[in-house]
């Protein structure tokens, strides 16, 4: 399941993967990004993942790939809150999937630091 919440009435959105990513969660997130793209909005995102989510089936994986292609047009910056031990092993894949989007990793308890980083103006 994917939950989406806006942070402090800003253009920062937190999404949290609470269980295995399912088709409905992927579709909800894709619709959210499509709406932002249709309105020519740019957003900043905090992804909260306590462990690497599993995919229920290959179709869900394909939907995630479509999600990434839509995200590139909408997302300005991306902070990840998670256990760095496992995320660091997949960073090269993440950077390949999100070219041109600044990504920074934070410990699971560093939410405020992630928000501060997202609010910084890019050079």
C-alpha cells in the first residue's frame, strides 16, 4: 500500500510504502503524478520505506516502471527516508531511473532534515 500526504501546505509530498506495493497503490500514485503533470506542477517528494518493498506480480513491476517515467516530469527533488544499509546497495539503479533529479538519503528518523533539504534552492 502507498499512502500520500502533503507536508505543511507546501509542494512537498510524503509517500509511505506500508506493505507490499500492490496494483491499486501504484495506480493511485500514478494518477496523483498525472494530475500534477496535467497542472504543470513541480513537486518535491519524501519517500519513506522501512524495507525494500516486494512486488506482488510482474504487472505491478511494469506499472512501477511507468510511474518512474511520469515522475521524471513532475519531481524536482527526492528525499528518501530509510535504513541506509540496504538503500545504498540499490542507489546506482535509482540514479539511473531518475536522471536529473537530485536525490538524497536520510535516516528513517531525519524527516525534518529531509524537509529542510527539499526546501533549499537548487543552484
